[in-house]
């Protein structure tokens, strides 16, 4: 088997589709065009890259929406996923899936991207591709103390290239892909950069589709992200704050601001909602593991404990004011401890065992939407918690841990119902929630108008990126 670098040095060959026709995969769109040239994009095989696989239903819904709209336009297309948990991604999405990083290979369960090839002549071959060789030398010198790990990364790149080589298009999408808060520059930024580079070397087109950005602090992380966006054939962000951040760190290429891809699920996919509230309104309360030292990138036990106490206090207040309450999350694994601790505090306050406090058991997107449909109001700290509430036309109070949440609420015209998670307390939640009740009908009308606008924006964008006449 030929190493990655040798494959990159092989003479360029025309891409041949399954029907024997040659496709021109090397014609790039003009860099000053808003969309790639539709007459040059003839796609059958597509790879979707996202940091999914551990229960983030927002990012899973992103991939579900993108796949749905690709298939509706290109019904014969073949789609594969690259994720942190290939077995989970195969189960949820029903497509082949491969690890996004070398440490996730053991989650492939038989779908591994290959064993290591012989090591002879590898170093000499890599020197013939200066950019790749310098990159791997940097990885080795800055982050890898065990020589075996640098070899593992080299072999992973080589094997990954064999999977990317047949693809016509690689799409990087999902919420917070351009950040370094989770693990520094060698996690998300390097991962996204290397898959973009693999797409470029394989002559596949690469789209960075409606991603979010930030935090992005380390100089190396900024370098990786700028290079990623510079290599890509098409770049769009889900909000203007993300584009502004990337422009501040030096990205000057053409880009577009759209909206989060989950809005392409549409209200018809999400399902009809009740036209009127219940006699005893149901509130969906969604705590998160904010600053939880066991899980969160920013670790502060005191902040986490205060947040959990305030959420539980607000939940008790809801019960005292004759609201029904159910706990849920759009991050089904990550937030499980937070939900359990709120559940325990609520049970103690009411004199009930914890199991008497209702908690939704959610494993997938359909179960999440089914659980949220009966809700009259939603209180959430998650970006996609706001998005799902918006899709289902549920008035939402957001406890914002990140500018992306406040930016979305502001765009919805609901800024007064968004509070900073770092400074809010139970009294603030109660005050804003009472405003939500008083303006319920106005809020629902505004949310419905915005949802229709967002869906139209995405449909127009997808029509441009995946034109029906371009399918083979």
C-alpha cells in the first residue's frame, strides 16, 4: 500500500464516476464568487466532517439536515461521515462512518481506516511533500512526546487519504467547529485543517458550511483555522459574530453569513405543535454542565454548584406557581450529571424521591422532538436548545454561556429573554420568565416568522450549493 505522501505525488488522473464518465474535479470556482460554479460541481460521493458521536443532538441534527437536502437534490449520491464515534454515527445516520482523529479509531468497530503500512522509506517520501512534512514535524516537536504517536498520526493521515481519495466533495459543518477551548489548537483547529488539506490533496472540493467560531485564542489555532478557510472552495458562517471573529484574526477570503443548518429540518420535519397552551403549562428545563470540573473546558466547582442551585431554585418556584416541570437536554451524555443533580435537589425540596421529578429519557433527535412538542415553554442554556425550541415555536428563556446564544436570541428579537449564565440567579430567571408569559403570543408570532425566514435562507443556499441539474 502506497504511503500518503507517495499518493500525493502520483500523476493526476481524471476522476471516473461509477458510470464510466470522467468528471472534472479540478476546476475551482472563482475566488470572488459567492457560490461555487454549479456547472463544475458534479458530485456523487460526499464526506461530511463533524465532531459528533457523543450525544450532541444539535450537531447530529445538523448532519441529518445536510444529508436530507443533499439527497433530495442528488438522490444517487453516496455519503460517508467522519466523526468522533463512527459506530454511533453509523447507527444514527445509517451511512458508513470513519474516525475523525486517530484516538477514535478503536470506536470504529470493524470500520477502521486500516492498519499501519511498512515504515521503510516513509520519512524520505514525506520529505518530498514539504508542507505535510513540516506540519508533522511541528506536531512531533510541540505535542507528541511518544515517538509512536507521531507514527500513528502519519499512518492515520495516510489511511484517511485512501478514504478521501474517491470523494468528490468534503463538507465541514456543525456548530462550534472553529474553536480552541476544547483541548487547544491540536484538537478542533488541527483536525479541521488536516481534513481540509486531505480534500485538497485528493482533488475533492471542500465546503465549510454554516459553522460557528470561538473562542479562538492560541496563535497556532488561528493559523490552522485561517489556512482551513483559505483552502476551502466555499465558506459560510452561521452568524455574523463568527465571521467578524475570523476577520479579526486575519481571514480575508470570500464568505457568506447564513444560519444554523438545523433550521433546514423545518417545522414540517419537526412536527406540528399544539396551537394553544395546556391548562397547567408545561415547562421544559434544560440544565448543562457549565464549569463542571468533570467535563467542561472551564473548570470551576463553585460556579457550577451555584448554577445548579439556581436552576433547582427556579424549578421549585415553577412548581409553587402551578407549572408542570420536565428536565431534558439536547446534549444527552454531557449534561446527564447536571440533570441528575437538579433532579435530586428538586426532589429534596418537594419531599419526593428524585424519580418523582420528571426527566425525559432522550437518545436521539426524534425522541428529543417528541419530548419537546408538549412543552409550552423552554428554559435552556444550550444554543441548539434555543434552535429546537424555535423550530417547535416554543417561547424560550436562554441562559447564555457563550456569545452564540445571545447573538441568536438577539436576531430573534428576544434579547430581553436572554440572560448571562455567569451573572443570572433564580430571581432573574423568575423575572424574565414572567415577561415571557406576559408576551407569549407576540413571541410565538415573531418566532414563526423568523423560522420561515431562516428555512428560506437555507433552501436558497442549498439550491446554489447542490443544484439539482448537477446531479449525475
